C-alpha cells in the first residue's frame, strides 16, 4: 500500500522497538505541536515492536493497543503507522532472530488471545507515504529489488494488501505457525518482501546503495513524472546522533532504539507540500525528542 499526502505538516518518528517511555514522549510532543498548529499528522516509520532484551521493559503490546484505541491507519485518522520488518514477520509467521537474540516468540506469546486483531492492524500498515513535494517516506530505504524489470513494480506495491496467491497466513491468522513462514519464504512474493524490508542499506550494498535509492525514487514516480519523487526519509538502522544524510537523496532518522541516548533521539517535522531543494534542507527539519 502507498499513501499520498498532499498538504499538512508531518511529525515523523522511527523504530520505537517497544520503548514505552519514548512512545509517550512522542505523543506529548505531537499533542503540543498540534495545539500550536505546527503538526497535522504523526507518522511512525515501522518497527514499533520488539525490545532488545535487557535494555528496557518491553511495552510493544501496550504501544499497539494504544494505537488501536487511537484508530491509527483508519480513514480520517491523523496517525499513520508504516510497516517495518519487525511487524512484517508476524503477518507471515516468520521467526526473526539477530545473532543469539530471538524476537518473535515473546511477542507471539503475549498476543495469543488477540492475535487476529493485532495482525490485521499490521496488515493495514502502508508500505510507503508519498508527499506532494516529492518526499518518499518508508521504513527501510532503498533496495536492489526496486528495478523497472522487477516482477513486483509500482502497481503491485500500490495495491498490495497481503492477500496474494499465498493465503496460509490468513487461514491461520489466529495461531502462530512458523511452518507458514517457511513456506512463504519459498515464494517469489516472500523473497521480494524480505529483500525490501530486511536489507542492510549501505552496510549490505556498499556504494551501490546510492543507485538503489535512485531506483526506488524512479519506481515511485511512475504515475507522477511531472512531479517526481526526489528525497527519501527512512529509519531501520541506528544513528548515534539521531539523524544523518545518506548520499544526495536520503535522510535517516532515529527516534528511539539505535541512538546513543535520550538527548540524541530525533524526529522530523516536514511540510508535505514543500519541494525540498536538497537533503541538507530536509535535515534542518530534524528536532530533538527530549
């Protein structure tokens, strides 16, 4: 799914990973900005869930429950939650691990009695937002899979609702079964979604990553050649001091997990109608969370 926003100011935050304190601070800041008529939308860039063990209390479920109460992603809501790789794996029953850490089981155990509600919320998360001014907002930036010859192009991404040829994840939506994840990853669809959501950006692709960002912007401009997409805002990878520039097109922000500390956590406040002339102008839109 791709969501288009033509006007208004967007408060963009990333990768909370179950940090309830940061979530509540985001809400406080957003409410204040709304009162001052400086923000119209609150955008979460995905990875709301899965705290890293030992670092803090994991409030992943509580964050999702509150967003459900806010009717996030429903028609008319000013809160939009994009799909991150940590939400994606639960839709398709995929075990997720990093080194010796295993993320999936704990969250699945906590949502056993309400799994379908949570998973349908994840399924409603758009993959990307496009602003009128040409800023593309997604979780994980570019990938080597955003190419014109790719089987899954713009129209597929625009219309995707997690209801393709593979349906086992829907038939068994109330109970977690990792065999479903194994089966899904053998499909072309699963392979593609894994690559666009799970890749390591420049850490994986090296200098080629800058070209992959251009490829993504080109694909996402397919239906708007006269006003093409020209900048990317993403999260996904930690940033010590909260915000950084990647090449000439991407700004990466870090609102919670991945920054050195609370004083380094950042969000962006951008105008959806504005065409930012360069990434440094977009970088100036970053603000301190605390």
